[in-house]
C-alpha cells in the first residue's frame, strides 16, 4: 500500500523552520489535526540529509532562513532535480513575503501550497488534505511523467478529461502542455478547444494561441489573443504570448507596447521586466531597457526567475557609461550565479562575456581578444546559440570602438548572419546587436533574405518535378550554413513528397540529425522558466506541476 493512501494519523511530517517558536507552533498545528509523527529541523542542510535518508508524507518548509544562504526554494529545486522527493510527498512553503515575484516563483515549482505567515492550523490542514486528494486521483499520470513515459501520461490525461473524472480540467491542462512540449501542436490545440467547448476558460483560450504560435501560425495566434483580451484586458499571460507572436512577426514596436502593458499590470514580475527590458535594450529605447533590467536585478537577481543575460546587457551599459564599479558588480554577480548554478555552463559563458567587457574597460585588451577569438572559433558548435551570437557581436563592436581589432570579424559576422537568419525577427535582433558598426548591422539584417534565396533556389527543383533534388540541396546548404530553417524546410518537403522520393529513409535520417543538432528556437527574452506564457510546469524532464500554475486555485493564501 502506498504511503499516500494512509490517513493523516499514520502520516509522517517534517517541519523545516529556523525560528524555534514558529517551528513549535507548526508542530503543534500538525499534531492537532492528527498527523501521527512529526520531525523537526532548524537548518536546511540538516533537512536535506534527513530527506535523503527518510521519506515523509508532508514537508512544511520556511522560505527564508536568516542565518543561511540556502533558501527553502533552493532546497525544493534541489530535491526535485535529484529526484529525492517522492511524488506522494506534500510540500508546503511558508513565507512572510507576498510579493508577485515570490508567488510567481512558487508557481513554477513543485509546490502543493504557498502559505503566508501567520496562518491558521485549519488553513494548513485544508491545503494538505486537498493536495493529498489530488495526488491520489492523479497518481498514475504523475508516475508516468516521473518515468519519462510522456505518451502514457498524455493518454491518461485525455482519458480523465473524456470521462470527466475528478480533476478533469487539471488533467486536461497537463495533457495539453505535454502535447505542446512534445511537438504535437495540432492535438494540443484540439484539446484546448475541447476544454473551451466544455467550459470556457481563459487559460484554454490562451492555450489555443500558444498552439497556433508553436505551429508556425503567429497571425492566427494574434487573432485569438485579440479576442481573448477583448474579453479580459487584464489577463497578463495573454500579453506575454501576444508579445512573442509580434516579435516572431518582426513587429518589434508592437511587441514592445505589448510587453509594456504586461509590465504595467504586474510591475513586480521579474520575468516580465526582463522580457520588456531586453527587447527595449536591443530594439527600442535603450535607457528604458536598462531601467527595467536594473529593476529586475534589484527585485530578483537571486531568484530562479532571473535571467543572467540581463547582467551582460547591464554590463554593456556600464561599459558605455564608463561606470567602473557598476561593471565590476555585474561581473561579480554573474560569478556568484555561476558558482551556485546546478547547470553552470550558460552562466559561466555569460560571466566570461561580461569579464571580457570589463577587461576592455580596464584596457586589458589581450583578454578581450582571447575571448572573442575563442567564441569565434565555436561558430559551428551546436551549443553556440543566438544569445551567444548577439553577445559576441556586441563585444566586438565595443572592441572596434576602442581601437581593438577583433579576429576574423567580417567572416564571423557573415557566418552568424547566415546561421541564424531563420526569420526576419531573428535577423533584425542580430542587426540591433551590431548597432554602431553599420556594415555589420546591415549584413546581419540581410541574413534572413539570403537564406530565403538559398531556400527558393532549392525549391525550384521541386517545382520541376525533382523533390529529391530539393531535399539534397537543402540538406547540403543546412550543413554548410548550420541553418535550422533550411533543415526544417527539407523536413517539410519530405513530409509532402516523401512517397515520390527514392531513398526517403536515408534522407530523413540526415534531416533528423540536422534538426536535432541545430534546433529552430526563438531567442530567449528574459524567460528562464516559461513563467508568464500560460504554460504548466511539469515534472521529470519538465518542471513539476503540482500546483500547475493555478494561482487562483492553489497558490493564493
């Protein structure tokens, strides 16, 4: 028998609270409503060791610990990352903070409840009992997700939705998110539409827009979002998705206005300040961008919602303003983030970029040259993404401004333009990064048009009755340019004309390898976690969704 099925009087709970008086109150509350065994820890690290050695049905954890750098949120992330916390364990976070950023961060975690102190014992009991009931009902779904069996998890969600069993809307939302993240966009859209037909809900209508956007139909997504916002112009998540759609259409000014609306609605949202700030920095009013990025850093530089790329942009601003102390502070903050990160490769890369800017400011030109040369040598590396490309371009423009000649700059800029010229928006973003060096900026802005010409040349063979020749040429150009859009075009031709192509299987294998190596992703704009896009955090390979981002249902105290 699973522990989850035990009544509370047989359950085991662990209270993690640094304040002895608060800890005693929580222990007393748990015992009053019948929890059989209650253990206590005053320190996060002691709790981590205890949870490694013993399994608990309920964990009550304080968010902040005065004498420790490690927070309750970091403990939870660590437990989930290393799969130490079983599915059936109910995890409740206690906090004295009710800021938007803290609630949003909690909504992206594996929490079952987020309670403000002081709380009543009745409220705590209500949250625990409700969470255990939900876990019991959805046990099979989350067991499948934990086992990485996403097809089975999706099927179970759809079955529960079709039968209108307990938590059917909850299951539908998780199932649709699994479909979206698995690339089954049309099925996700159909499920969202079925939810709307059964019970019109804003998140389902937003899900339709997300599915349309992920399916390559940003214009349709905009139409859906406009209708949704006409009914509810205060739905901040809808502005997030609309901004992304406008960005992908190359409508930078409109996207900026949309992100500005989302920021006004939720002025303490770290992720929205980042998205607004980064787009403004590259394509709008740079001083406005710096203002928002600064505010995001002040609100949540230690939050998991914070994107450290913001510190690279702030370092650029400090360099341009000859702000020695501000520039060094950005470098130090990135070093700390890299040291504390469980996946430090990206923050280390960002730290190295900021360090090169600092070296340039301090006239240590050799370090800046070494960094530029090293990144230039990795232009064909699959891990070299558009974020790295933008940062390298901005570093090189500052080098030229200070009389330092970057190595192979012209060739490097040309390669970046062709590799990442996957959309008009992407090329425009790269062009904005090259601002100040007009020849580079123009080369980068022309990248998408050049890639289109390459694609059109290959497509002429298909129009002449040779789709195999089109696929061959697209594969060759995708390999030469490391361009994901050309690989995707080859895939689409195979889907459309595969029955007329000899050796289709071999060609498909080559295309699949290219698509896996050079993924067609939009650039990140301050969105580390997916928060604020209407998505559901999922467990296993995704983020755990015990609260499924339903702030109205489970997160608000």
